[in-house]
C-alpha cells in the first residue's frame, strides 16, 4: 500500500464524517448544537474507496471531537496480528507491513 492510497482512504473517511456533520447541521427538522458533536464516536460502517484495499468496517475505528474544534480520527482493523516479540520496536517486516496497512490515524 502506498502513501497515496493511505491518504485517499483517510481523506474519504474524514470527508464522510464531515458530510455526516454537515447533513446534521443542515437538517431543517431539528436544531443542531455543536456541543452535540463533542465526544467520542464509533465507526458504524466504512466504504471501499479503493478496490485493492480491504475496507474498514463496524468497530474498526473511532473519532473524538473536542469543543475547541480539534478532532482525531483513527481507523484500526480488529484483526491485526500481534507482534510475536510482544514489542513493536522488534516487529518483523511482515508484522510491520500488516499493522501499517491495517491502520490509519
């Protein structure tokens, strides 16, 4: 997986969150208060922006929104391998590749 694919996937996920927030903000039926977005949110589903990359799914990610406008978005597949050495600094090339391809923050 190259850097462009990682950026595409993270960009698509961030755009999805922005679109959800924008839809909620523009909904005429209910008034939306920015404070309603503050907190932590779990990923319910993820799309497949690139057919060559396994999509993220339910419970594979979360977002945290702060009242000052800062946020974090983290996507981590639930089936990532554990490091055999129990130390990420001593991971093998295959272990490191699997972890990098299975997570975005």
